[in-house]
């Protein structure tokens, strides 16, 4: 994949997680669902961890766990592909 593409995907992941911090409860659940789809497309099985944020329906706790960024960090091997 290469370093540039990995960094681009990490930038999108970090931006998505920062925006998740400011989502109101109802919109946050929809945002988490869209994030799960985005994460699965970008990071595969690690990105699907984003769907775990749907467990918190209040969207107050999951904002503090940057799941897409964590998925990106777990996918660091893509740099060498």
C-alpha cells in the first residue's frame, strides 16, 4: 500500500474520531454506524471494531475511545505491502 496512502487513511481516521467527540446522542449513533462502514472499507476486520461503539446509545463514553485510529494503528503492516 505504501506510506502515503497509510498516512492519508490515518488522517481520515483521526478526523473522524475527533468529530465523533462532538456528536449529539441521536446523531452520534448514526455517525457510529457510518463509521463502522467506513472503518470496514478502510481497515478491514480491524475497522469493523467501530461497530462496537453502537453499544453505547448515549454516545458519551464511546467518544473517548478513538476506534478508527486504533484500527489504523493495528493495521500498520499495510505500510510494507
